[in-house]
C-alpha cells in the first residue's frame, strides 16, 4: 500500500517493443505537490514512461498506481491525469476557450461552471485577451500556455509535461521555466516533467530522476544529483565534470583512499558501490583551484585558456596525458597561469567523488 | 540591382506567359459553355440542329405546361423538375454511400506504414484503368437476375428468388457509387495523411472516448477533404448518364440521360438540351458557391 503522500507510484515497470526494451524495471515514487523531472538523453525511456502514466502505452510488466489505485488497465480517457504535449496538439478548429473547455465538458461539468473554470485558468496563464483566437493565430509561447491551461482546467491529480519547452526559443524558454514553476506551486499538484535539458531540470525541479537505457540511474534533488552523483553516467550527463582514472587503495565508511595520476595520495568521499581497484574520480571544473606545483593534489601542464565572460576555462594536461578542465572566476585577483607552465591543482575537499562505472 | 526574383524578371510579360492557359480555358471551357448558353436561346429545328432565331421556348418547355397545342394558360410543368429532383437525390445517396465506404478506406490507407500506402492507393485506382462504359456494363451483368450474384445466392439457398436489382434506384446508386468512389477516397486520404494523431491522444487525455474523438476532433479537422470528396462525387453523379441508362429503367431517368437524348439522332431538341444543361450548370455553381462562401467564412474566423 502506497503511503498517502505519494501521488504516482511506478512499480517495476517493463516496456518492450519486440526485442527492444524501452523500460527495464523502472520504479519511482512521485510525491504529491512536487515538481518531478524525468531527465535523460533521447532514447532513455523517459517519454515512454510518461506515456505509460498517461495511458498511451501499455506496460509489458509492472504497475502504475495513482494515489494507491492501479491505472494499468485503465484507458487514457479514464485516467485523472492530463498531458501537455511536446507540439502542444491544440485542436486547430477550436478557439482557445473551446480548447480549454474540451476536457471540462467531457467530464460533464455544467456549461456555466466549465466556462468560469476556463476563464480562471486562462487568467492563470495570462491569456484572457486571446480567448477567442484560434491556435493558428498565436505565437509558440502562447500556444504552449494554451496547452498548459487546457491540461490544468479539469483539475487533474497529476500533470504530465512532455518536453513542453523544446519548441520555444531560448529567451522564451528561460522565462517560461520560472512561470511554470510558479504555476506548479499555485496549483499544488504534482508535475511530472520530461526533458533532456539538464539546465531546465536543475532550475525547476524539486526532485529529478536521471534515466538512461531504460533504467533510473539516480533520484534526488538537483543539489544531490549535481554534487553527489552515484555513478559515472549521472556525473557526466549533469553539468560538466572531469573524470580521472585513479587507483582505489581502500574504502572505509564512505571515504576512499586513492592514488592519483602522478602517484599522490588523496582522500575523498565515495559512492556506495565502489570497491578497491581501478576507479573514476569525478570533480567539477569549478571546484578546482590552481596552486604551486608541490602543494597540489595533481600536477598539470597548462595547454590553453578559453575566455567565457564570467569565467575563464583552463585546459590542462596531467602527467599521464589525461586532459582536464578548470574553471576560474574572472576576477582581478585571479592568477592566470601562462600556457606551457606546470602548475599544481588542488581539489576542494569533499567536492571530488569516487564513482562506480 | 541584383539578379532580382522571378516576379521582377517576368513582370510585364505575365500575360504572354499565361497565354497557353488562357487558350486552353478559352477553347475547352468558356467556348463550350458560351455555345450552350447561346443555343439554349435559339429555335429548334426538327431534325436536330438549330435555327438562328431568338426564342425562350426551351426554358418555357422546361418549366411550363401549355397544353398539347400550346394555347392553354401556362401551368408549372413537373416532369423535368421531377427528373432534376430525382437526380439530385440519387447523386446525394451515391455521395453518402461513397462517404460511408470511402472514409474508412481512406483512413485505413493513411494509417498504414508510409511504404505500403502507395501500394494501397494504386490498388484503389486499378479498376479505373478500365473504361467507365465497360465497367458499368459489367456491373449490369453482375447484378442482373440471371447474373453471378443472384445465381450464387440462389445456389446456396440464401434467397429463393432473384433479388431483382436491375432497373431500380438502388442499381443506379450502386453504379454511381462504383464509378466515383476513388474521387471520395483520394481527397480524404490526403487530409487524413496530414492529420496529427497527437490530437487524438490529446482528446483521449481530456476524457474523450473513441466516438467523441471522431465526432469532435477527427471529422472537423479532416472536413476539407471530406467536402472536396463529396463535391467530386456529387457533381459528376448529378450529370451522369451511363449508370442510369444501363442500370436503371424508365423510372430512374436522370438529367444526364435527358440531356443526352436531346442531342442523339434525329429526335433531339438541341435548344432544350442546352437549356437543361444550363440549368444543371446553375445548380452545380450554386452548390460550389455556397461551399466557397462557407470556406471563406471559416478562414476569416
């Protein structure tokens, strides 16, 4: 039995298309009133999972429960969830208001109540002035908001969003993120948001599930996902990171003793599943500082700089030939080493993490 | 100035380039209609042909009955109006039949995988490589009382007596339906192929069952294809004469046959045939105008 604060519980869901396995035993709990993101590269199964929750895909095995009730045998039109589609899928022959009324009237709201509700949601997405237009007469951003209003109108238990921002241009996308998050807070229902854009996921989500190859790799808050990735895939997919091949000497109580390239010893936190032997050390470029060669955890030769405005990116090469990148804040006081100079790199304590594959 | 776009290059010589199409439209469209129009206002000659003398007799004969010797006060003549009415009605039923069969067919083809669609379309058009006359005669042989259909049903004991299909309204509708079915399938196919199936998903997501999706989303969205198909079937059905001639009897006389008779052999009445054609043309134009008006209104909204 699911505990009451769980909105959607995905339980060991498997989806196969012939020989291809799109979802391979996915289990997730999505809490009520949370902005939950399914993040992963294309083909990782995130959209399949969303469509399975909506009812557009049958699951091969497993269960999907909405507030404890099994949805698996319910057709989409009986599930109290609504979807914002990637290309919006607005009904082109209906006005904005008629689009929003569609779901309400199917759920047999009275005409009067439905119209009042439609007005309210159009106000929420700031489209009251466009109520009589056809979707074809609206801009991409406005269409996206109609799609949102249409999906929110029938008061779904959970709102599903399938990459709704991907069709918008960059500037608009950034503005809509905050708006979407605000609407989620205001409506107080769970949003399940699918995206391949990690920045989008980090800025909006309460929790993120990182998916790859039909599996959930990690579930956590944006901070947990970014700072304590459980494996190499998550570390690499979220943000920029340096992955160093190191030799693990010992692991005790989540702390590892490793031998760095260049044979210096280093202590760092380790992901749960790491054992002694070869391992990967993940360290974010902005958590590295440059120091005198002898004082560093690593020594490296400076290859190049890239000027990024707020930051300067330093490309360096380790003794074993591995390339690394370091981000230094662009400030008066920052010491910028010349190309060709050998420097020491010191890794911020706790920021470097030992990962399993 | 740069190379300029085509509209600049050809500016001023547009009418010269359009000349070939004006010739085609002139010779094959305007001239025949104009000829019909003029002939309908001439006096008939008794062995076919016309005397070049203005007369309203043809239209008068169509609409009014002035008795055997033409000296009685005019009464409305229902014979020809009746034939027109029956034609509209027959063509309408044939159109509905085409729609009922054509829509699912077009839907079926448009929802196959893209590679096999062209094969299915090709299969639909195959019967139409055979001449319409031959197909209509074949239909007559198939459904007549001693034809394969009746003999098959009789031999299996499904019926006790031949169905008596030939020379009925039903046979005419069947002939029209068969003649013009692809004109319904093709435009609907084109519309359904462009239909975005995520609209159906969106409707299902918003609590619409299958029939509601069909009624409120699919049909309105593919409506232009349906309307085009209906016009393409209705208009030629209205003026058809092969199917009513060969499959129907005297009771199923349609406009096409009426007009054909006026120009055939020595018995004809050219001005009357021309007048009937003009009236038919007017009806068709009205139908198309109403459609065009509606379409503009929809677009303006």
